[in-house]
C-alpha cells in the first residue's frame, strides 16, 4: 500500500471514529490552492477542522505522528479553514471553531491506534 492509500485509509478510520463519537462529517479532503482540510466535522456548536496524521507503524518508542505538524502546515490549515468558512457562508459568531489533530498508527492487524487532540492549535499568531 502506498503513502496516499495509507493516508486515505487513516482518514476514513478517523471519520468513522468521529461519527461514533457523535460528530457529523461535513466535508472531507476540501482543497484549495495552497491547502487542504482532511476532515471538517460539526458537533453541537463546535466546528472542528481535523488534520489526520498517520504512520503505518511506530517509528520509535514514544514517537507519534502528531510530532509531524510544523508551523507552515498549521498556517496552511488555518488559511484553508478561513477560505472554507467563507466559501460555505459559515457565520463564525454562531460556532466555536476548533483545530483538532488525529494521530493514527497502523497496527500489524491492520487497525489503527488513535490519539485525538482537541484544540491542538489555534489561529493566534497566524
């Protein structure tokens, strides 16, 4: 399985996990020039932009795919989220906007371990 296929599988797992947690998936793989949103989900008055990071196995003890998000990536996610809200005519005063990250590690049996971080970063300073 190549990297894109593994990433797609991880995103599908994360979306299914979110649905089981009571979230509604509004969009997946929303693209614009210079950015992509993996998952856009809503639960109550929370709108979450979920970045999915995955590895097909643990690279080192204690390591996590969450460590692979760098400031430039965060900037692109925030910019794309702002564009998304504008293009979908979402009124931000009606919602609590959150940037979450799902870190997934594929196990030998083909399932994933998930480490889900709510509010992993915010738009302050970007």
